[in-house]
C-alpha cells in the first residue's frame, strides 16, 4: 500500500495534475468569454435614446464637477491669504492627501459601478 511511486509514477502524477489545471483554466476562460459576449450583446440591445440619456447625464455631471472645483479653488484662495508660509505649506500637504484619497475613491467607485452592472446583468439573465 505504501509503495513508492517511482519515476514513472511521479511523471504520470505530474502530467495528470497539469492536464487537470489546464482543463480548469479552459473552463474559466470559456465562462469569462461567455459572460463578455452576453454583456456586449446587452449593450448592443440598449436603445439609442437610453445611450443618449446616459451621455447627457455624464456631461451634466462633468459640468457640475467643474463648477464645484472652481468654487473650491476660490474658497481655498480666500483661506490661504491670511496664513503664514508654514501654515500654507501644511495646508497644501493636507489638501494633496485629500486629493489623492478622492482620486482613490473615484477609482473604487468606478470598480464598484462596473461590478454592480455585471451583477445586474447576471440577475436579468437569471430572471429570463
């Protein structure tokens, strides 16, 4: 029962494990391809009016974001006038940290939106 496998047994075991891993990788690749094609098909089915509305919403958000940034710059400029150079440097460092955190959060929100869209698509497909 506890006999060693020997060289041929180890080679066979390695080949079997490699074949198994390859099969698993092939199944994962097929599932990813299937989901990607479903997503593209759903995007193609979206009405043009819905796509135009989404584009208009993005433009509105961009305009609001630009306006908010201009207001923020004006507020910071007014606050900086009464500070010493050391305080200005500290404020700039803190603002840089805040901006990097906001950029990081935007990336995470974009990832979450993509994930939610995938989940919504999957739910719709499951319901159908």
